[in-house]
């Protein structure tokens, strides 16, 4: 693919690193930044032939087949609209919109223009995540009951994130978008999110938006998603997921514990890892940050999907659903009530009841629990199907 990069900041560098640091077929052909010096710097650093301070010129560059949006949240819609006008495929960083209305307009404009719309949710492409989702699809942990995702760090690196107008909110929109989509993947993206209960507060920073939030998302099959986000966490970037199923459990730690620990008195140390707060003492570096964070797998899926004329794993529609869940979370943080997820366009299954399957023990009983005791006995706890009576049997 021949790619135009819009933006030359933090995430643009991660994207350029993923696309140009190793041998790949895909190539950045132009970089747009409103400051031409920044565009040139990124172009020089990553060997990009062309740079510009005109967004339109980058999108319309004759070689460009796909546009990669790496701009602040308030510019995503403008950039997508321009791609739709120019009929160029578009892949957009997270969150798709600042709210579901904005995301829906973006979804509509790519679908009306007949162009490709990929949602760059990198954390749904990490090697650990892909393997765990595959295991879940194979039934390895049974029916998913609860999927928790946590992203916390000491706060973002640019002023616009802290400005609610430009970002759409605080830690909840910035980090919650990752957590919500991670839980959706574990629970099943075809399962409708019904309602959200969320606590959010501004505990530390002098900002209008929240710097800490925790919430629950209820799904139509009875599963529960949980998100924990913070811009006030000290100690680096904590990315962890936990999934509980009827037949098993998955724990993923994606960043602070990747199996690489290093101690230094501080001699010769510099950058350690994204959002690391210190560079001496015991440190948790990350071998290949771009890969651990899922970027190469994500781009491979996006570009293969364009070539194969199929949907990618993460679409603009997914970005819209995530925004709708986060809108409900903001409403709940305000009302202190469960708030409905308002999806005017639902493309998944219509399940109306929680799917709780009971395990039959014999003709008269359901099995509640079986356990091996320290004395070697096996205890079976049962419920009578007719009377509801709970009883136990011991086998020596
Ligand atoms: N894991 C991830 O997927 C991830 C991580 C970080 C950021 N992001 C997303 O990437 C996007 C950009 O974030 P970032 O961290 O690179 O921010 P950044 O501040 O480091 O970079 C933003 C870029 O946009 C440009 N820009 C800012 N205001 C502009 C304007 N008014 N007109 C034109 N250009 C403007 C800046 O010059 C810079 O090149 C955001 O949507 C953010 O949520 C995603």
C-alpha cells in the first residue's frame, strides 16, 4: 500500500516505526503536518519522499491509496470527510469520534463514498491478545462471564488531550476506548451492549474532564465488561486484561511485565518505554514496543483487508459502537444510574435473555459444584430440579 500519514506527533512516529523500521511492502509516500518543519523531520527520519503542510494535498497525492489519520480527536471527522471526497481509503486512530454522533457521521461518510474504513485499535492486535481471543473462540475457557481491561498511566503527552473540547473527554474516552473494545472482543462483538454503570472523577489534575474512571458494561448474553482507566496512575503504563469463563481464565499483562526486567544506577539510561516515569532502579523495558502494542499485526490486517476486499478485524462500525458505550458511561457518571447504550444502527445478534446454561447431574438434579477434599473424599453439591432443595453427596 502507498500511504499518506496525517500528523507527525507521538502516534505518527509509532506508526512510521511499524511501517518503515523493518522490510515491508507498505510505504509512506507523504506526511502532512500543519508545521512544515515537523512534517520534514518525520519524513527525513523515516525516509518518506514527500511532505506537506496541506492536508488536502497529502490526501490527494496521486500515489496515495490509503490515508492514515494520526491527528487529535477533534480533527478525525474533518480528515475522514476529505478522504471520502477524494475517494481514498482511510484508517483512523482511536477513538474514532469524540462521541457516537460524530463517529456515526464518519461511518456513514465512508460507507456512502464506498471507501474502506479501518479502526486502528492496536491493543486488539497484540500477539497475546490475538492468541487469547483465538483460544476463546475455540471454547478453551468456556462461556465468557466477565472481561476486564485496565489501562492506566500518569497522563498524556500533549496539551490537546487535556482540553475536553478537543479530546471529547478525559481518561475515559482516551483510554476507555481501548478497554471497551478489548472486552467486546472477548465477549463477542456480535453481542449487544445494553447498559453502562460508571464512576468518573477528577482526582488530581486541574482539568474539566475526568482523570480516573471505572465502569461496568452489561451485555445481552449476561456477560459483563469492566473498564478501569486513569491518568493519575504512578509507575508507568499498566495494560492488563482478565477474562473469566465457565471453563477457564485468562490473564494478560501487556506492558509492565513482558518478561524483561533491568536494574540500573542511572548510568547511560534514557528512554525506557512509553510513559515510564523513571530511568533508574528496577525498570520494565519492552523489547519491541511497536510489536507488543500490536501495530504491525494491525497494519497487516488493514492492508490485507483492502487487497482482499474484505472487512478488517476492527472497522469504523466497531469504533462507532465503542463511542456509543462511552457516551452511556459519561451519562452514567453524571446520573449515577445504569444508562442505556443508544445504538441507532445495530448489526449484531438480537439476544433478549441472558444465556445461563445449567449443568444436569442426573434426571432430578442440577450440579452446583464438585470438589476434591483434603481427606480424599469427593463432595458433590446438587440442586433438585423440582423443589429447588440444595443437598450434598460425599463419595469416599
Ligand atoms: N495506542 C494508540 O492507538 C494511540 C496512542 C496515542 C495516541 N493515539 C491517538 O492518535 C491521535 C494523535 O495523538 P498523538 O498522541 O499523536 O498526539 P500528538 O499531540 O503527539 O500529535 C498530534 C499531531 O497532530 C498535529 N496537530 C495538532 N493540532 C492540529 C491542528 N489543529 N491542525 C493540524 N494538525 C494538528 C500535531 O502537530 C501533531 O503532528 C489521537 O487521536 C490519539 O487518541 C492513539
